[in-house]
C-alpha cells in the first residue's frame, strides 16, 4: 500500500517489445531502470539510471535489452 497519490507500473523489455503509457501533463513520472538497457522517450538508460519526466502527455519505452523497469506516476 502506498499512502500517496501515485501509481506504479513494472515491466520487462527485451528486443522489439515496447509500451506507451499516457501521462497527465500536470503530473510527473519517475522512471527507474533496475537492470539492462532501455530507451525512455528516445533517451537511452542503463541499469541503475533514472529519469524524471514532467509536462509530457505520454511515455514511450522501447529498445530494451534484458531490461526491468519501474514507472511511478506521481502527483506534482
């Protein structure tokens, strides 16, 4: 249980797999790449990297190689 206005998404990506998540531009998304490699809105991340996304209407995850990712949808 999270005591916050937030939701959590988890995914595994390898090869041609991809996902697009709609975002409310008024909220923020925090992306944490647990392991592997993955592109987040065109930016390459490696295991241990993170990205804070704000003002975007969507999030595209693709180009994964043995990737495990967590995406937090957060109130501003």
